[in-house]
C-alpha cells in the first residue's frame, strides 16, 4: 500500500474493499478476542482485531493502531443507533490512540490543500488587501508543497504593508490519513460481523 493516499475512503469505497472478506475467530474468550478478516487467497487489505482488558489493536495490511478507553473496546466502538451505516468518529477516536503505525503515515498528516485553504481564509478574515492576498499567493502558498516545516515558516515569516501571518502557527493544517480512516471503518464493520455471527449462533 502507498504510504499516504490523496483522499480519505468513503464508507462505500471501504465496503468495496472488504466485500470478499470473511471472519476467522482465533480466540473468543470474553473480552479477550482475536479475529481475522481477509479475502480468499490474498493478504491484500487483510486485518486482525485483537482485544484485551481496556484495549483494542487493529493490525494488518493497512497498518497498526492501538486504542484504549473502556474495559470492552467492542462496546466502545459498537454503534447501536447507526441503522446499518458504518458511523465513525475520527476526532474522538484519535484521542483514544495509544499507538499509531508510522509505516502507513500514522493517524494524521500535514495537508498542503488544507494549508492553502486556511492561509487564504486567515488572510481574508484578517482584512488583508487584494494586493497583500496576491503577495501571499505568490510567496506563501507555493511553500505548501515543501512540507509542514517550510510551509509554516513561509506563512509566519510573511509581512507586507504592515500585514503579517505571524500568528498562523496556531492554525491546524493536518488531516486524518487514509489508513486511519480505513481502520475506523474496518473496526465498526468487523464488530458488526462478529455480532451477527453471535446472534446467528
């Protein structure tokens, strides 16, 4: 898998990825579980869910993320009001991360598009003149593609006609990674598969 994909997966796109996945129960002892989800004859986008007291580990082809919040983490992620949808809460769930896989870009990454959008918004709402906004477009926005450090240095160092962006460092220009969003959908979907199998039994 690519280290970082340019867009976040939608629920529909995620479901296409796992349409042939089936569940194998490797351990199911109260809140101590080990479930594997994979398509036949391939390890592409396979994943395991492992739970123990107070923790849940998602690991596999899409990276590794460990969450901790309550004793039974299936109960934490289980959504009984979603009406069949895979409802996720990336913001709240990211706060419960104990570990995030650096190999797949972690759980959030600097977004050049968000940086450009936020710089324009900040300048406009701060009353920058059209001339200053043109200067920002030529001297600050191109730095977005040079990485987070250079982008923020260009923004915070900008000054033109007594207008500056020196406080722009307070603006968050990061977004959740493709793999983290995929992981969130996968956890909710996997718990649904587990619950349905339990109910059928």
